[in-house]
């Protein structure tokens, strides 16, 4: 007979609540859950392990006297109705922890390769002029507004934007799920991205469950955090004017980076139909319509209320596209999830014997050697 485990009901309730659900959400899978909570019965170790897996809770937490405090490990600038965001979900916390582990690995790798610190990390200040700060980022990345106009679509421009950041030394990771677990989808309403500043291994994470349109602004916003040298988790939208000074500055720099205000003022025809002009300017600057809406507001073409209404409508339309879109090439998707810069370094280090396959599989979120080989080939390695 399997041994029973004495676990406090308070911890079982907490484990359910931290996922955003109550006990009822797990009662079907664990019929004795109410009895475990009340103390009338105790789970077996196997049952407790299954419950821990279902609620994405480390098994050791159930042996504590009280629920642990789980602060977000980097500065948290998310807000809901102007107030600090509630308890972070297990999904968000796990993604931050995984990215911290990847960053630590890459920092050690960079040191072993005698890479020089990146001078642009922490080179800006909140007192810097927004236009000047945006130009510094643009220059470092080679982000040429005129050259972007020749790209086929703004989604191509987004892909190129990510590659420019990668080339400059910034690991850009974009994923809509926790590791490769498609049943654990990240919620863009909880967070849109985060930045972890480091002068050897700066990292930006973009919530890939968000629209491609929103991802472009998120990347620009998080890059501003890297230039400040300040780590942060954000939920900033192009349409928002955050209360926190840091977030407000990063939003302003992101908007100026993507669409310089002086250039827009020359291009924008306020007499034309809003939708027509919105789409024309998005094609002209090769940025998302969400960014253009924000800049239309900045130059006085939209009132605050008009921005709110039109932005919500456009975001809903774009989210419908996300929901109806299918999957792409697995290996291309996987490289985007962990960043090509990180993936290349880890794959090379593993095949050279300097890193273990166990460590590589864990950091990449893969389980099979065939998958690792396929990913290696997709990154240009001949085996």
C-alpha cells in the first residue's frame, strides 16, 4: 500500500489559487481533494506528485508549514487599473526562472570566449532626451527607417528587427508557451515581455501569445530597458501612458525608435480617413498598426478616447488572427523561443563536449536526441 503524506490543506488551496483557479477546477481529476484539504484523508505520495504536476507547483512546497512567498525575481512594473499586478502565475514565474538560467549559462560562455562587455547596456538615463535615446538604439542596431520601407511587410520588418538585436549581442526569446509545453500557454494580459539587463548577456523575452503587432512594440520597449541597464517585467501597450516614470520613458523611446515623430508629422495626412491613413502609414514605416495609432495620437490626430476605442478594435482584430493561425516550422519556432544567439552557442558548446547533453536538453526544452540534431542542422551545423 502506498504511504500517505500529511500535507496541510492550506497549501493545497494555495497551490490551486496560484494557478488562477479554485479547488473546483481540480476536483474532477482528484476526487478526494476536498477531504485532503479538510484533513479527513491524506493523499499518497504518487497522488501528491500528480497534484503538484497539475498545479505546476514544486513538490517540496507541500512539505512547508505555510505557503511560500513567491516574489517576481526582477522589478515588476505591471499594473491593473493603476495598481500593482496581483500574484504572478506559475507560468510567468517559470519563464523568468528559465530565462535567468539561460542567461547565466550564456554569461559563463561569453566569459570563456573572452567576449567584451557590451557598452550600450546601461548607457542611457531617464533624464536623456527621448529622441536622442531612440537614435542611440537605432544606430547600434542599424535600425534604418528608410531601409525598412523597402521590406515586403511589417512582419518581415519585425523578424529583421529581432535579428538586428541578436547581431548586436542581445538574446531575444519569443515564446507563447512555457518551454515547449503547448498546454501551458502564456497570457499576454498578464505580461507582454521582460528584460534582464547584463553587459555580457542581455536578454529580452517577448510573449509570443501576443499579436505580432504588439510584439514589435514590446521588443522596442524592452530594448529601452536594456539601454537603461534596468531589468523589468512589463505589460506596456503602445496605447498606454504608464504612471511609472521608467515605463513611461521606455514607451516614449519605443515609439520614437519605431516611428520618429518628426518624420511622421511630414507623412501624416489628418484629413484622410483614419483607417485608410492607418494602413498607409503602417505600410510606409513597416511597423504594426498599433504603433501607428499611438503615433497618430502623439501628433494630435486622435483624441485619448478615440485612441482607446480604435486601439481596442484593432487589437481584437489582430488577436483573432493569432487564434486562427497555425504552427510553422518547428525548428524555426524553437530557435525563436530560445534566441538564435543562445541556441547556436549552446549547440556548439554541447557538440564540442564543453556542455552536457542533459544541460542542453533542459535549457532548450527538448527531450530527444533527434530533435537536438534537427535543431543543430537548422542552425547551420553539419553533423
